[in-house]
């Protein structure tokens, strides 16, 4: 205190010297002002630490098995919807392969009805599980509305082709006038117009419905991957911010001791101890991060492989629909052929690709123009489910579905090894920062008052 008294008594002399030199003293350079400045900076850092402690609890919990499990489950639902839509398109396209009086026509129409109802049930179940997720609910509703449009186009095609009213349960009941009408099922004009409807329906399926279903899949998987990406800044903040606060407390303690020639400040010591406890709590809250970060890499790889398998399966089914439409009464069989090969289903038409018989498929495209007797009928029987080409499609579909299921099992295995989020101490850590703030205010206030 003696040294401080001397400094205080020398203040008028120093002030006079400053005035003699023509400048005023800088108030921010005085010890009381510097104590206040240090206190303000420490309080601001404490507030940031409290915010980080509270806000980081959410990302830390989402990184655990619970959020990942929800994301994988919803992604599986999106994959099922995608496959169901593609199957419905194949079944709808097959209807227009044969004349309405064909023996297999009723079975093909039943397959279409079944596929549509499966997709509708999947959409209903998915919407029931998304009542608390407006974004996902809107995407599912968009798929449902597009499916209604698709069904309407297919039903128009069936009506134009001369189908019996009410023959398809996926179509609304026909008006009474239509029920009594006697369409000519053998009319070439009707067949061509019906095929145009079918082509439009298939195009709508590829560009709208399957695209929207793929967006649903991408959105679900993106949520899972964002759980990892969103956690990274909070991991850094949960460690770095308390360390910065602790460093600022140590620097302030050393500065205050050197400036006042006093022993360590009890308030700052209390704040430093509370900060160490906050740091320990936040580290405990993120203790699962290294293992989760490593496992998320395996999960990302499995999901990427699953996405590739799903797209390959979708291309195969869309290509099969192209083949059916080209063999039907299509006005543009060459366009369907070009669409088929553009999907990469048969990179080389002369080489058998896995289970798919590409050389046999390349001979089918011209069956409609062949002058050989029964060439068209043989081609149709070949591409149907029981024919050689149809069986190769079924084998390839089974192979891709197996690959898709294998990738799904890999994702489930990676999910099973994700560590669950530990207990979060964000709330308790925030209360400790209040204790640290009280220590800072009490400790610096004592020194400030001594200088007044």
C-alpha cells in the first residue's frame, strides 16, 4: 500500500508534466480503466462460453445412434418408394405390349394395380411417420400428387385403348356413358393414341416422380451426413472457447498481480477453477466424437454404395419400360431405343452385361418392322416375364436388389457401431460460467475500489 500511496501522491506532479507538454493523459491507460476493460472482456468471453455449453448439447446428441437410426430408417423408406414407383412404371408399360383381348393382358393389368397400391401404402405409412417433420411431409405429399397425375394419364391410355370400364382398380370408375360404349379394341388409331399416352406417362414417371423420389432419398441421407458436419464447429468451440477463457483469466491474474504487487486474486482463482470444470464437462459431452467420426466414414461409404445400387436399379426398370413401349403401338420406337441405351443398361449392345442379355435385346427393336411371320409375337413373348429376355431382366433385377440389400446391411452394421451420445452437461456448465462470472466481478471490483 505504501508504494501505491506514493504513486497516488505523485499523480498531480505527473499531471502537471503532461499539461506542460501540451497533451492530456490517456484515461484508458490508468489502472482502474484497465481493470474495467479486463472485466468486460472476461464477462463477454464467459457469455460466449455459456452459449457454447448450451447450444453444443444438441449437435452432440444428434451425432449419436438415435439421430442416425432415424435417418437410416427414413432413407430405407425413400428407397422402397423409389423402387415401387419404378416397378409401377414397368407394369404400366407392359400393359400396352399386347392387344386388350390378349390372354396375358388381364394379368399385366393386375400387376400394375398391385404395384400402384404398394406405392400408395408406402406413401401413407411414410406420411404417418413424418407428422412432426413438415419438410419431409411436403416432399411425400408432392410424390403423392404426382402419382395421382401419373395414374390419370395411364387410365386415359387404358380408356383410349378400349379397356373395359372398371377393369383397373387403380383407375376411377368410368361414367355411365363410357360403360355402355362399345370401343373397337382392334383399332390401330386407338392403339397408337393409347401408346402416346403410355409414353407420356413413362416420361412423366422418369422426369417427375422418380426424380422427386430421388430427392427424398438425397434429403434423408443428407440429414444423416449433416449431423456429422454440423457437429464439427461445435466440437472445436466446446474445447477452444473454454481454453481461451482460461487463458484470459490467467493473463488477467498475472497482469493484476504485477500491476498491484499483490498476491493472487481469490475471485479470479475461483473463476479459473470453474472454467476448468466447464472445460471438463464439455469434453465429457463430446467424448464420443473420435469414435463417431470414424464410424461415420464407414456409414457414408455404405450409403453412397446403396445410392449407386438404387440408381442402377432404377435405370434397369426404366430401360425395361422403354423396351415394352417400343414393342407396343409406339409412334416413336426409335426414341425408346435411344432412351434405353442412354441409361447405360447395355453399354455394348453386342455384349452380355452380367445377367442381362443385351445381344438378344438388340434384335428385338426391329421386331415390329419385321416381315417374318409371328416375329412380333415371338418378340413380345421373349420380353415378358416368362421369356428369355424377361428372365434376364428378372435376374439382373434380383442381382441389383441383392446389392442394394447388402449395402443396406453395411449401413445398418455401421449404424450399430456408432457410439451413443453420452450424458450432456451443457446446462450445468452454463451455471458454472455464472459462478465464474461472479468470481470475476467480485475479484476485480475489490481491486477497482482500492484505486478509487
